[in-house]
C-alpha cells in the first residue's frame, strides 16, 4: 500500500483533504492523525475488522484496550453511559488531554475494549482530529501511532518511520503541542481513579472533584492494562538522573557518547545535550528527543527525572517505563 501523507493546517484544516482521510476510515482503512497530545492510529471504532488491523499494524497485545475518540460531548452517549460526575468533568476539561473510562454500550465491539465492560473515551482539541471524526461520522478508535513499545510519535515523520506504508493516510499538521498522552481516569464509580498520568495535570482534576484515587489506593484492581507494559523506549539504553544527585555509573560513562535531556545542567559531560526551559517543553519534546538522540548515534541516553508537579507526574511515568529493562 502506498501511504498518502497529506499536509493540513492545524487550526484551519482544508475540508477536502480531511474528506480523503474520512473516506478511508469509512472504508475500514487506517488513518494516522494528529491530536494535541501525540499522533493516533485511527480506525472506525464500530468496525471490528478495521480495529483488529490496528493491533496487527502496531504489534499491540490484544488485551490492551483502545481509546474511542469523539468530536462532541453528545457523541459519548452513543458508545458509553454517562453519570453526573463524568458530565461535570467533561464540561470542564473537554476538548483536551483527558480520557474517561466509562461503562460501555453494546454497540462497542469487544476488540476495542479488550473484552472489558468499560470503554475509554476522549475528545481531542486538535481541529484536524475533530473534523476527521465528524466527517467520518463514527467514533475513531486509536492508540498512539508508533510500533508497540517505541516512543509515541509527536510528528508525522515519526509515524512514517515506525509504520511506513502500513497506513492508508497520514494527516500531517506538524508537531503536537502537549507531547505526552492524555491523562486516563476511571469514572465508573463514585470516586475518580487515576489510571495513567498524562497531559492534563492531576492537580487540575483534584481541584474540580476534591479527591482523585491513585492506582495504589486501589490495590491494582483497576490499573489500566496498558500500564503493565514496557513502553516508549528508545533504541539505546536510557538512564535516569535526578537533579542534585551524582551517579557513579553515569560519571564513569563520561568517555562514551552520552545524550542528555532535562531542564537542568547535568554534572557530567554529554556529547549531545538538550536542555528545556521548563517542564511543559520537556514533555512536549520528550519523545522526539529520544528519536533525535538515537539518530545522533549516542550510546546511552540520560534523562532528568523531574519532580512530580504538573506534567512532571506524566514525565516520571513515561521515563520510568522507558528506562525499565
Ligand atoms: O493522548 C492519548 O491518549 C493518545 C491519543 C492518540 O489520543 N492515545 C493513546 O492511546 O495514548 P494508547 O492506546 O497508547 O493508550 C490508551 C491507554 C492504555 O493505557 C489503555 O490500557 C487504557 O488507555 N485504556 C483503554 N481502554 C481502557 C479501559 N476500558 N479500561 C482501562 N484502561 C483503558
Ligand atoms: Mg501508546
């Protein structure tokens, strides 16, 4: 299959271009599309065959459910059951980098939910994504558009690098704004449970609802299946460094080509150094920096392990999992 890579303006996408991608979705094919977090690999969420091809293309384990992307709040009712708590959260944070796990309606194929009785739903804020969903006329199931285990793609080049000609269309609206995936919460009970930290800081949700339970409070019961896997990893070893600490193993490596990324100057020499002005830009550029440093031929990547405020919590989660062997 020859992939069509179509450039679109993020804030003012050309409807005729989006229509080409929407038609591919309706025909059961795969479309990589930008969201504000990372690029997604989309298929018609109501077409089990199409959704199955997402798993094959990514090499994704079948027990890891997908997010269904919608273009409006009302569309959620078609696939999930809303409660008051969910409505309040949605009104406050959508469109945006927040995914809600809700009780699923029967229309949702088991391949989307990995056989669970719940479905994850999100409305992205990128207008290329919402126009695509609207025009396709169906919710779009989509994980990040990387091969399973690799860093999530935050630009069209990274999508093509990982998935090449295995997708029908790649919509290219440039680099994404948030850079880490959405925050995932379970809203099926009386209290909100955090399943995956992400682009929307936990503090903001806590401020709205009073309290958010962490997976540890829940004894693993409700953990998001995806958080079990090693993920996001660059091709070379990744070590974590915390500001204000020294690590002998890192100091000893100063002779070999190290790539560093973080927000503080490190106490060791690095061949390639990427220092960001703040946590948000660290998050925005995390995955693309892994890929840049790989291409630069460093032998080890050392990443600063930040504090957990704001998007720091998501950065710590991604870094921990990318560094685990
Ligand atoms: O920002 C994002 O969330 C991106 C963009 C493309 O929207 N998508 C994304 O999808 O990161 P993915 O598949 O890489 O991550 C979805 C996460 C996984 O950890 C998965 O296990 C969890 O959501 N999840 C999906 N459905 C679930 C469910 N019914 N119950 C619990 N966790 C669920
Ligand atoms: Mg992913």
